């Protein structure tokens, strides 16, 4: 089981999968830069246990519809709890398709 996959590129991406992590304490045992990309993007699946440790981070939440939905239709909801991604949200609105 791999906790973090790193995808290098112009802007590297850390893909963090916390499905099997039950307590935030397990993340405290890791060096923060091992799972939070300070110079790129970090995508966290199953982020519930990590959220208390991300209070100093600019978080943009992405929610997908239930995988049981028809494969040709997926709904992506974005939530910007800190209000720091206004520009990104406005840019993405141009790509939105009616439900």
C-alpha cells in the first residue's frame, strides 16, 4: 500500500491516499514534506483524518458524485472554505456544463 505517489512535472503533484489511515497521529509520524508538496499540488483522497492538520493550508475541496452514477455523467462540486481560490473558481465556471 502506497501512501503517496509523486508525479513530477512542471508543477509536481503529490497524490496522497489516506483510505487506510484511521487517526491523524499516523500522519504526525511522517515528515510533513513527505505528504504535503510545498512547491506543487497535493491531492488527498479520503482527507477526513488530514483536515485537522491542514488548518494552515489553502484547501480546495473537490467532491465527485457517487461512482454508481452513469459513467457518462459525473458531477464535480468545488468548495473553497477559506475563500482563497476565487480566481480559480471563476476560471472553472467557464468550463461548467449544465446538470
